C-alpha cells in the first residue's frame, strides 16, 4: 500500500463477520501466521460479547497442514488446534467446491477491500487505523446491510443472546508454541539461532505464550522440572544469551533428591 506520506507498506488484515447480524470486525495484523490469527479472533469474539457454535475459515496453511482429497484434515496446526479448544469454538474449513461457504469468505474479504481499502487514501498507518475505526462505525452502526436491509448493530442485539459466553479472555489465552532444541541450535517461531548448548540434546520444549504479560516454558520429556514462568522481557533476554536456563539442574528433576 502506498501512503500519502510517500512510504510503501504491505498491509495484512484479519476480517470476521457474524452470519446472522452481518456485524463485521476487521483488524490489522503484523503477518498471516497462526499467533496473530487466533489472538485477533479471540479479540473479535470479545467485541461481540460471546462465541458462536462454529467458525468457518478459508484453508490457509496456518490452520490445516495436511488434508485428504475428500477434504478431511489429517494434520492441524497444533497451535491453532489447541487455541480453538481452549476458546471452545468449533472449526469448519471451506473448500472450492463448497460454493456457499467459499463464496461467503471471499465476499467478506472482497467487501473489506472494495468498500474500505480501495476507496480511501491514508496518510500513514496511524491514519489508516483511525479511518478503519470510523469505517467500523459506518458499516455496523449506520449503514443497512445490503443482504438484510437492516443495520448490523440492530440484528446483533437479536443475535447476542444466542452467543455462548467466552471461555477465555484474549489476555488470558495461552498459546503453546514449540521450541526445538538441538545440538548447538534453538528454533522458535521459525527462527533458528546458533547457541552453545551445555550438552548435546535433541528435544522439544513448549512456551505458553500470553498476549502481554508472561511466557511459560514446559518440556515434553518426562522427568524435567515444572514450567518456568518468565516475563516477556526476561524471556527475550535469557532465551539466546544464556541457554543453560533451558536445562534444569539434576536436583530439580522429578523423582530425584
């Protein structure tokens, strides 16, 4: 996207819409990986005041990693799968031959592009965010939906009692992020760094990543110490600078003196 201040920036967004009321939420996201996807979805559910029984997604590989020709998913993204279980929502993926579902998802993306991004000019990212907030008010509070002829906010009042209570607030949603530790290297969130390991290991650890406050470390191997809780700043400082914190001393192992 070309801003009026002369800068050029790639803009990613996540859009969701309730089927009955047609109430829309659009959020700018830093990328199209699984963490922004599930955190933004959790925020949208909180904005609506509840969760629907089922959420229909397109088929990005941030959600489904492998599937059969008949559409059956054989491998889900584990971060996405555990997050949706924690949020308590059902997931359905649309296929190209499912015209009604596929068209609905594509129409939502097309509507956001045609009614917002393609018809407005933005000075910079801050101006983009301000105009996006104004656009939300217009399409949800003022303008009747073309599909129903009714303002979405009015129908949201009818739909809200059907939404189930939230099981987890966005700031409490912990994502289980894998950390791969091998001989002299560590990989987290797709980034591999060389580190001097205290001993040769090949293991998978898990960070319980919260939105803001803390991240916990758990190990999948039996006998290791309980999860280690770190603040985000402390985690960032210690993660690569001092890899020994990944390995609990022998006296901390379960079942030993």
